[in-house]
């Protein structure tokens, strides 16, 4: 993909883009630990109120598949400015939801607007950084995902007794609007592609072309299943901590804080490690680390051990998803927007279906559901070990801008 001669300051861009993603996931998970309280406020069953998370995540996931190709046609900056502005406006509207139905609809609209942010950010990063240097920025991006999830669920619960969840959304809308303004101000410096707009039929066949590669199908399968596993467990950790340990909402927030710590601190480091050692071993190890967390959480364990396992769960995510995103950027360089859009679509539909699947399986018992998820993730690690066996360490040749090894696996 060709780039314009615009001078790009990667570090400054990365900070802005990472902050935008942090806000998306902070917003997305603010209400998760408050589901029991919201159910009481709106006079609906807890199980019914639980749909506000899949409503956000599924609409988010389904919308992402359109934003990548759209950014190829009209420009990354144009799409990012539009969706971030809409996201800020809908966030403000959530604060004034008069009923459960209105809250559900507004959360779905939040997901629709937020769905364009992560794919565009990932494409922008892939436009700026060569493949062999993608590890650290991708680690920072997905560290901000984990951090947004953890801090959103933590502060959403902590601040509710003092501010109320509605005022929390008003503050978040204002902060989002500030970052929207900063990104708007900087958008003139965004890298621009020189690709000609493609007809819609070409977009459709582009997806088919990407999926015709065996490596693509394997990668996207791991992306979807990994997202299903992590979101399924995290979306219901609030209920887990309530049932097992009778924690209040602020206490749940404190317990969940560890989920984002590894990502925010170790994400870029893990990415650099993957650039040096390769992704073929770290991805399956990350899947197994996460599976251990689920298997240990299944039986009755002390609260301190559960908190440690929540942190371990986060580490497993940080060892897999940033590395998978890096692989996706190399699948179809000439259709990078589509490839990353498809990645985001499968990841976040996996997030949505994960929450629904966990909810469905909970009729067998919370411990049994965690056991099932843990076994499934163990098997996914074995599959990933086979799927990425052909991945090699990408070492840039002297004097060249970029060196890529694309094995079809």
C-alpha cells in the first residue's frame, strides 16, 4: 500500500489512537459490574439486563466489517472523525435513557459507532509501521483494550455510589469529545493511501480472496474463538464474584482491576518479544495460560487466588490477540483495510457470542461452564500450535524498509 509523503510522527499518533481505543472499551464495560443494580433500577430480571453487553459487542462486531473497506474508499481520517464524534454523542444520550428498552437501543448504537474506531486505528498503525516492528504498537493497542475493559468495569463500579452511572456517562462523553477534537486537529497529518476506490462487488470478492488462503482461515478461526473465550468469562466475572464471595459493586471493581494491568504494562514488551522470538510459540502459550485461569477459577478457591487468576487471564489475552492482529496485517497487504476489518468483525462478534454462550451454559452451573471454557481454550492452543507452525521471525534486511515472510501454513 502506497503512502503519501506526509511526515508521520508515529509516537504522537500512537498515543492518540491508543487513547481512543481505551475510551471505547472503558465505555463498553462500565455497565458490566452494575448489571444487578441496573436490573433493580429498571425493574427487569438480571438475565434480561445482561443483554446490554452482547447488544454493544455484537453490533460493534458486525459493523466493523464495513468500516475497513469504507476507509479504503474515503480515507482513514474521515471515517475516524465521523465515528468518534457519533460515539461521543451517543455516549451522552445513554446518560438520559428513560427505560430498559431505550438503554438497550442506545448501547447498540454505541456499538455501531464504536465499531469503526478499532479497525481504523489498526489500519493506520499498519500503514505507519513495517511488519517486523508491529509488535510493540499492536501490544500498546491491545494493552489499551485490556486496560479499558479493566478500568471501565472498575471505575464504573467504584464511582457509581458517588456520581451515579448516568453522570459517569456524561463525564465520559465530554472526555471522548476532547479526544475527538485532538484527533480532528491532527487528522491532516494522517498517512493517506493512493488506492483507487473499489466497487462494492470488488469488496465482496476481496473478502473471498482473503479467506481463500488457508493461513487466513486458520488465523481468523483463532481470533474468533479467542475472543469468545475471553469475553465470555470476563462479561460474567461480576456475577462470579457476587455468587462466590458476596462482593459489592465497588469491591467487584477492585477485584477486576488486575485484568488490565498486564496489558497496559507488558503489552508493548510482549509485542517486542514476539518480534524477536516469533509468534508461533507465544500465541499457543498465551492460549494455555488463559485456559489455566479458567480451570483454576472453576472450583471453590480463596478470593485472593481468584484475583490472581483474573490477572493471569489478562496475561493470556495479551500474549495472543496483539500477535494475531500483527499476523492479520500481513495476510493481504493490498487489502489491508478489509483484512483488518474482517479481523475486528470476528474478534468482536466472538466477544458478543462469548457472553451469550457463557450465559447459556450457566444453566449447567458456574463452575461447569468455566471448566468447559477452559478445556475449549486448551484445545485452541493446540490448534494454534499447528496453525502457526510456519510463522517465522521477521528480521529486516539491511538497507530495506520492510522484510516479510508470508507462509501459507
